[in-house]
C-alpha cells in the first residue's frame, strides 16, 4: 500500500493494474459485436470462404487456354452451352474444349472453367456462338473457393476491437453468436458543494458540473458503459453510502474532486471506508494530475480524480482508459495514437514530474513532422482543451524542451 501523497511514477501506477483481471465472458449476437473484444484465442474459420469458386464480373466462364492468342483481328469462337443463373449451382455445367457458359457477378464457375471473360470483350454471333477478342489467364476475374479463408484459418487476431468488416466476415462464415468480454460498467460521481447540474440556473458561488458529462463521454469513447450518479455534497457519510451503492452496480467508480489535501476533501476517506477496499496509490508524479488516487475492492477499481476537468482528462487518458482496456481484454495500454512532432516554441518543465502539455498541431511541409504549439492556460480553464489536438509528453528527468526539437505526442481520439 502506498502512503498518503507518496508519489509514484506513471510506470509504477500502470504496474498496479496487474492485480485486476479482464471481465468475464458473455455471448452476444454477431450484429451487436461492433467494438467488442472476443474472448480467448483468435477466431478461426469453420469452413472455407467463399464456399465455391465464383465470378467477379458479368461475362462468360471459359477454359483460359481456349482464349490464348485471340485478338480483335483473330477472335476465339466458343460454343455457348447455357447460362449460370444467380443462386444456382454452376457445377451443373462442365466445359469441354471450345465451350463457354454465360455467368453473372457472384455466380459459381462451371466445372473445368477457370476464368471469366468480361462481356465487353465478347460479341454474340448467334444464340450458340460468341467471339472473344481478349485472352484471359487462369483465375482472371474470379475468386477461388477458400481464397479468403480456408477451414481452421485464423479469421481475426486476438485483442482487437471488432470492426464492421470483421462482423461481415463472421456472418459470411455462418457465425451468429460471439463470446466477448463484458463491457466495463463505470459509475461517475462529482463531488463538491459548489456544483449544480447543467440544467439549473447559476447562483452565487455555484458552478455547473462539467466533469460528469466529460467523463461519461470519455468512458463511452473507451468502449465502456457510463452511468452518472449526480453531484454529491461534501458529506462523508452521504458519499460513502452513494459510493457503496454505485460500486455494487459497476466495475469501476470515478470520483472527481476532493482528492487533494483540503479540509473538506473526503475522497481519500471514502476510498478507505469502502467495504473491502485497499488503497493502492495516492499521488502520481505527473503534471497535471498529481493528487490521483486508486483503490481496489476485489476486482473493482475506484479512482479519485482531480476536480479540474483538464487534469481529470489527462488522468483518464493515462490511467483510467488503460484499466478499462484491461477489463475489456485488451491489456493495460491507453490505445492512443502516438506521433512525433516538433516543438513550436520553448516549453519549460520541472524535473521530477512527467508533464503533459496540451498542444495544437500545425501541418508541416515536405513530409516533416507537424509543429506542436503549446496551449497554455490555468488547470481550471476549459478553452485550452477544446483547442488541443493532443498531449505533448515531457519526461520526468527532462528540464523542458527547446524550440524545434522532436517530441512525443499522444493524440486525442
């Protein structure tokens, strides 16, 4: 257990996630699988796809050798033995030398047929004969049986959210149900006597709650299910009661505000007072986000986030999002795109804390990295977040960045 404000590094904080396990599996219809994470090993095909060799063009199925050497001046003459209707077995036809069958896109190739001549390169001489003006190679304008997937081939890699095309492949292989990790459920609570809901008029000393809306959107963006429990007054017993109930219904609880050392900051006491809780961290060597707390209640996690939304967002991307991905079966990574940018101006920093600077990106020329311009503003301001494209990372042992040097940038999704 880490002591009160015993700062740990971001790497040490992430190592704490090893005590949390991915959520259990559930079976869902394939059509509901977008963004979900399959359980266990990579999915494999139970049959070949496509199930038969088929045409990718409207035209005539042929034996490719019967078209070799043909041209507009010397066309190949082939006998039409029939038409392969859509949805009917093409193998009812067997092509002999000099024969062809009319076929449509998606139609099954006839036996001995190994290519398709596009209709624009043919001319009907009569109902039984066509001229072909362009030769085709074996396999041209066709897809062979099993060319997408052979039986037992891996369909999708492990630990990747399912995409629309993935679901289409599964449907094509006859899979109607999926075993996926359950989506993490996240309870969100804002604390503070000064907060009011967004739909209420302002009163002296009051501000509208921004964090609940922001955090709920971040949770949804991360593929989890958010539930807001409103604003809780600065009362220890009330907070404990609400948090116990919320934690019973969710896999994770986010409390924003009340994690620093103020007289009325009860978050630490709440985390320590929850049934079966174990305080894992109170303080992390980053800026912003130093007073972050983490507790475990079995396989459930409780975060104490800073009250300022800018700081809360940084902590979410660095720590909350990776733990949600751990619960989802993806492993404890933030999953954000990382790029290299060039610092647009000198950026000061203090040794001892990893710093995350909000930046806007200006496209560069000649394929050079984009220019990262810092967006400064006090931690309680929201406008810099709206302008920012991502976070520029300054290492814990680095005393600022000079202008024009490469820097790592975490892009917002």
